[in-house]
C-alpha cells in the first residue's frame, strides 16, 4: 500500500532510496510504516 505522497517523499530523496530500493524492497515498507 504505497500512497502517492509517500512515493513523492522517496522520489525526493533518491540519494538515500537509490541504495535502499534495490537492496531491500521489503525494508522500504517497514520504513514507510515507521514514517507514518
């Protein structure tokens, strides 16, 4: 369940997510829940 606003935040920080996205896709879901 990725919301547009959440995706926008990740797109705004490619320097961090560029490392997170390819390595741990599932980790992103956890990070999103923590941010929420």
